[in-house]
């Protein structure tokens, strides 16, 4: 990817897929096989960061509501430090209720839980003696090292598309990770709403990441015209090595004229 001029690599996360699932899969039909077989994102990205010099690495998304915030804060800071400040944290509350219940997470409170865990991790990243006292996260002053290279923290991209998404971005994130498959017209409306809310709060425009699978002619240019900060090009399903390289070559040709 770095040799082909790509700017970043983002990977997804599912810790496991329960055998019995009643939660509807957002994409319809059955849960794809790739969801069942994937590496831990922080292990994958550590390997990628170790073999590259410029490539930014990130998650799209980390399921914060399924991870201990103190451990996750150390993982993020460690990867950011080891990569020389190249890590970006995409987060989401998740959709698979059986999966999060196995982690002891109540699906009904996962939005509030994610907020507290992100605020608690930010305290750990930015304070020498960090403490946090909330409804879901509670710890007395602690030391945690390393601190991230990027200050005050690595970029946090909040995924989702709902009534509170943009308010939550302005509250405890740095940008919007727009959902996969959102129509261009809806994306444009979302970007306009986010800009309006930011302006009302005296904030600069909030950057937005879009994700595209098998981009159509001109689609990437239209996204760029909307002011998209970054467009992720997805490879689904996961392909063997040689087929993946051919797909990267195809993407490289598509992006050459942007």
C-alpha cells in the first residue's frame, strides 16, 4: 500500500461472532464469513506500522464498548508511540447485540458507555495522574505510560448515523466516520448538518471520512467536491494475497486522476 502511494490503512473489528444470533445484520442476508475470521486490529496494525514509514494506520471501527478502557488506552498510546504518531482511532458502538452482551455490555446503554470510556481514555492520554468518575467508568488517580505521540491524543473518528451522532462527535470526538453505503445525497445532508452544528458552537468544520466499495467512475471526485477529508476504499470479501495486490493496483489507477 505504501509503495502504491496510499495514505492510510484502516481495519475493522469483531472479537467473535456468537453461534446463535437474532440481531439483524445491517447489510441484509447472512453475516459475511469475513466477520468470523479476522485478526485483532491492534496486532494487524502493529505489523503494518513496523513495515512502513509514512502509512497512517487506524481502526474502522474499534468496538470501545467491548474493551476495557484502561487497557485500550495503553494499546492506542503504545501503537501511536511505536509508529511515530501514525495511529487514528475510529470508534463505534456496534450493532451485534449478542456479541456485546458476551462482554457484559448492555446494548441499551452502549452509547453512554462509549462516551465515558472515550473521555476516560482521553484523561489517561493527557494527564500524568489520571482519574475518572462516571456512571459506567470509575477509577482513582493512576499512572499510565506511554503517552501518545500525537497531542493531545490520536484523532478519534466517531462512526454512526443517528439522531445524536453529530452532537456526540462535537462532544467527544474529532471527526465523523460516515457509515458504509450511505447515499451521496444523505451524506451531503449529514455534512451540512455537522458543519452547521460546529459553526453554532464556534468550531471549525469537522472532517469527515467516507467509505466506498468498488467505486463508480467519478464517485471519488464527487466525494472530494463535498469536502470529504479521506475516502476509504474497501476490499470485500477478503482476497488471497495476489488478488489483493491486483485490487490495490486497480484502486491505484482509479485514484490517480483525483
